[in-house]
């Protein structure tokens, strides 16, 4: 297979850190050819992955790297959110030290969002920056977290509180890796797809509720196109890029409230989107009926929208959210499907709005 034979190719056009996103089935077979121009030829190459990904896809990547004559060392971690921690960061530093990885080396994040976030943050801070690439293997990572350069780890006080903006040199997306995902992981990825439709593309949103078998390659391409367009205009998340956090403010609070293990990230975001949309309707900022429409589409994708936990315990957790600025909370709301905006609010206001939401919706 020719490395250029991919379904889609996008370029994220940034002033200093631009890179390509290549999307296509069986791209793992040519991953070595794609990575080779980024390799010096004699420095260490590390592939950071987890046990599940390595079991299903390690042979394919290894064959591709061998054909390209890239000598690499895999670092295979346990599966799970627990890797995104200070201990996980320290373990990866120790692995890089043992393999004598220098700033001329190369690191590949081969896995889902957890691996990508941890690997990216470690690469950003190892010797003040070593080149890294993203090879995402989950739908959530392919449509969202592998693009845009957000990296980080969780702290007990909140999600992604330690992090850095650090752009990859390349993103290689192979939708065929999704065939080995559990159904729950696919549903979690669909939460982010729904997000992209809700904030920017009515046509994408409508297609999700009208199709029983969506074309994932096309969906991944559209989501990456939307995100790259936004990131090009606001790389460091001080303006328009904030709309990508729709559902995440309360979603992260739900993850924290439940100890980061009761719900997957996408499941918490689905709850958060439903709550944020309902808050917008209660305020009169969101068109009437949008919350029902959003809930129906999320349900069509197999996602729950009625958070069974204590919604009134969520606002106090927002004080430590990284999107809080000067005591204010930046919450993303919808005007209508396909159009989002950032509303600056307070914890007290959110508490009051949630009481109204509880009365109107069983969320």
C-alpha cells in the first residue's frame, strides 16, 4: 500500500507547529513509512501503548515498523484511566531514561485518549520536548483527543489539571482498529461525534439519528476537519476553541464526583451535554426543544442522558476546573443545533439553574 493512499488527508495549519492528519483503513500497514521521515535514523524510538491495543494491533504496527527498518521499543502499560496520573508520568519518565531517549528521538502514542494524553504530556516535558506522533485506536481519540495538541494528566483535585499544549508531528488514523473495540468504547466515541454536530454541524448531527450504520471514516474526517479549523484560529484555547468543551465542564465534574472510574469520559460528556443544554433552555439562551432533540440523538447512539447521581453536588467541584477564570466558570451552551457559545457564569448561578432543570427535566 502506498503511504499516500488514504481515504482523507488534512493539514492542521499552525504558524509554527503544523502537521498532517491521514485517515484510512489499514493505515497501520504503512505507519512505519509515514513515521520514517520524522526519524533521524539512529536515535531511540518509543511506542507507548496499553495491553489491549498491543494484543490486538501490536503485530500490525511491528511489521510496518520492521518493513520501514525503524528500530523501536514498545512500552506496554496496563489499560485504564489510572495511567493518567503522577505515578503514570513518573513511570514513563523512567522508561524513557532507561532507553536513553534524547530530544532527537521519537515517541508514538498508540492507543486511546488516555495513552495519547499521557504520552503527549510526557513528550512535552521530557528534556523540554521530544517529537511525538499520535496513532489513535479508539473512536473518541480518532475524532477528538488526538488532534489539537492538548495533553495532560489527572490530579486528585480534578481532570487534566496538569498539562501542556504540545502538537504532534503527525496523526495516523486507521478506522479499521475500531473493529476490536468493545461496544461501550464505540458509544463513548459517539458522544464526542454528537458534540461536534451540536456545536458546529447540523448536517452531521441530523445524520447521526437517521443512520443505523454510519460511515465512521467520513464521520472521523468531518470531526477532524471541524476541530482543525477551530484549532487553527485558536491554538491555545482562549477564544473560539472553548466551544469544543461543550458538555465537558459538568462532565469532568461528574468524573471527579464518581472517582474517575464509574463512567467513561464519553459517558460523562453525554450527561454533561444534556445538562448544559437544559441549563441553556432554562436561561432562555437555547432554542426550546433542543434538549429533547439532543437527548434523542444521544439515546440513538446508545448513550444515557439522565445522570443518576447528585447533580447539586457538581457545582462546587467546578472551582478547581481548569476552565474557571478569576472565579468565573466558562460554560459552553447551545443557541441551537450547530451553533454554540461560551457563557461566563458563577457556581451560585449554576446551582440555581440546576434546580430549575431538575423541575423541568428528569436529568
